[in-house]
C-alpha cells in the first residue's frame, strides 16, 4: 500500500458532529473523521475539473479514476485524523481493556499505573493487581505507547452558545427561543491524517488535491468554524499503523488479541447492521481462513457500542444511523496459527462497512505480553498553552465579536488592495476598444457578482462551484463576434498581458493577485501566517475563501472597465 500522510493544524474550532448530546446541541468527535477528509478532497476534485456537485462523477468513461480514488474501499481508504504527538506521530485510541485505580489522576509530572486486563487471566487478577485496586476506565481518548511508557492525550474543546438568526437582518428571531450549543474541537491543535492507496499514480493525485494548504472542514464554516492548514509529510514506504513489526507481533503466544483502531460497522448473516462481538468473531475467522473458528477467552471481551451516522453533501441529507463497535474495543481469543499474509491484508484493508471513510481499522496482537504501564500526560507546549488560556478567558459573545472584527478588517484590507490594484493598471491602445464593449463587460460582471452574493448566503455544501459562478464572463469572452474579440486581443495591461488573457487569469485563480499584493503591500504584509493572509483578533483568526476572492476579482474587472471608459472620455 502507498500512504499519504499529512497534518491538519486547526486555525478555528472544527465541528465534526457526532450523534451525542441533546437535540439542541452539536457535539464533535474528538478527531477529524476520514469521511470529512474524503469529502473535502472530492470537493477539490470537482472544483479542479470545473464540475458541479450534481454531475455524475461516477461515469467511468469520463472520470475513470473517481471510483478508485473516492468510492472503492478495496483501493483507497481515508483514515481518521487522530491527534498528533509532539513528534508529529499519530496517536491511537486508548484500548478499552486499560483500567486505572479509582481515584488516581493523570498529570504531566508523575507516572500513574494503568493495567491491561486483557493480558491478565481472570484467575490471576487477585495476585497481579494491587490489593486495594478498584478498576475504573480511562477517560482519555488517545495514547502513544513506548515499551511500558504511555502518554495519554486529551483533545481540547471549545463550547459556544448560539441562537437562531435571521439571515437578512442578522438578528435573533424574536419569540423563537432557538438556542443551541456547539461543542467543537478547539483551535490550535494538530491532527495526523493518513490516506492509503494502491498505486503511485493515485498517491500523486491525492497529494495534488492537498494543495493549497488552506482548507475548511466540518459544519458552520461561515460562522467561524472549520479553518485548518495542511502540512504534507514526507512519504514513508514502511508506514505501519501501530509502529510494531508484524512478524514480532505474530510470535507464538497463548492469546490472540484483536484491537479496533476505529469504529467498526458489521452485518450479521441476515444483512442487518449489528454491534455484536460474536458476529465479529465469525467475520474474523472467515477473513483469516482458519480451519477452526476463533474462540473467545473467558472474560476476553472489552467492548463498547455506539451509533454512527454522517452527512451526504450531494444529497443534503444525513446518512442512516447505524450501530457500531467503538474504537478501542479489545477482543481476546485462544491462540491459533495465523497466515502472516492474511493478517497483513486484514490490517491494511480493515473489516466491515464504510472502510473507505476510515471505519473498520483493526490490529492483531498490538500490546500482547504487557500487563502494566506507567502513564502520564504530555508536557504542555508553552506557546499553544498561552494562546489557549487567552481564548478561554473570553466569553462566547466576546469571541463572536472578536471574529466579526477580524472579518471586517480582512474586508477593509481587501478594499484597500482593490483600489491600489485599479490605480496601478493602465490599458495600452485603449482607443481600440469601444465603450459599448467595456459597458457590456461591466454588465455581465455585475450580474455574476449578484449571483455570487446569493450563493455566499447559502450553506457551503449547497453553493455552486466557482467555475460555474464565473461562467457568464467566460462565456461572454468566448462568444464575442470576431471584431469585438480582436478589440480585446489588441489591448494589453501595463504593456504585459492582453486584456482577455488577464481577465481569464483573474477568474481561474481569483486569489492569486490578492495574495501577491497582500504580501507585498506595506499595510498588509505583516498580516501573514504560514504564507497565508490572516487577521487575528483575541485569538480569533479570519482570512478569505475562494468565493470572496472571486467577488473582488469581479469588482476588479468592473473597475478596470469603468476606469477605461472614463479615461477615454477625458482624452
């Protein structure tokens, strides 16, 4: 398998909604789901190919690679992005067989003992566990393991209170009483994502879709959520999900342990989804092609169940809710002879349904033989801690105000850059184009701008693609009579590009001229972070998306046409 590994640095809170909480709250997963990463890359693929979200991208004749890249779980899998440790390594879910003594608390200074009950037979626990041991499950979600040392990771969260608002008035709707809460992944954290594919060509395509590095993930992107930055990591041909060599893990042992590294959806023989360890046992026995089916050890099930769902952006509807076995579930079987090749295929392919979205990840004999660990929390990173404390000191309403101020500053800066850009443009041979052609260009650009404003008020998943919104101006230039086309072709901007070529460039890559001028302008060049235009107010970061960039490109086209008409009248 080929692997594409990258980091996701959260610049704003991420709302990856799970099915937890009450009806008036959205509670995010403590990780970024593989389905969300896959959906983001599908959106970029559509945009790069000028497609609408309603187009049939599964047409094998037109798009032969689409099914392989995004829908074939036997070829490509988008793993969940779990928190990254300080060395940028991917953490893994805490096994549900790990217990601590009730009353013990974890810190970043002292070790606390935890015990893996899956490795201690029932009849030996009185001997191997402390006399006063009162077992309690760990609350932490993720961990890294090095010999008998464990680091436990907690995902920082941000809770904001919102009320239903009228889109046009921008005020709360009187009498509705619609107040709801977002419990999201907080900004300033790093998650490690992995995409598995089976060819170098697919790897190249996926890596290309990870550019540019600025992305928006999850829900409520227009309300200050979802901004993240991609950091592509070097290729690792020896990548292994748990880091332990398979041959060492398959050395003879009295137990065979299977650990779920992500939520797992399985079906029974009647085709019904069911979160049942017995059904999983039969599926594993069948996949591994064993002469005798696996047999549970006494007390060898450490599992939890949950309901999983999702959202289909193309449909604009939620996915069916399905029972699943939770990540971290551990199953202990009596030892059997295993075929290493089949075990390797099991760990690469996973088991169950929706594996293309990261479900069904399993590992065999991950932590066999170790019964006791010394665990602590990681040392805090000073810079990140300062930022988090400052943000947590703000009330939710203050955070909203800070975000609005940052957004207004971004727009003010864009207005200033637009004025300077228009002032620097001079058309050569402008007398060779008629005012009627320039007026026609202004009218079409204004119509496209009006359509764009309507789309910007819609949820992102319902918006038209950038290429579709810029199409009226494209069509005007392509369908001009030969005389009018020649007029545009004879005029150049600042003795460099032809006018029609420059307009195409502004529409195809609307953010290029903005970023270039933003970085070079004395008023904005200091407002750059990680090579991206960013305005930060009290920890709230705001930038501009491609729709905003297209808005200012259309305004630039209109301004250039108006300026040229005015200068021709003064000559």
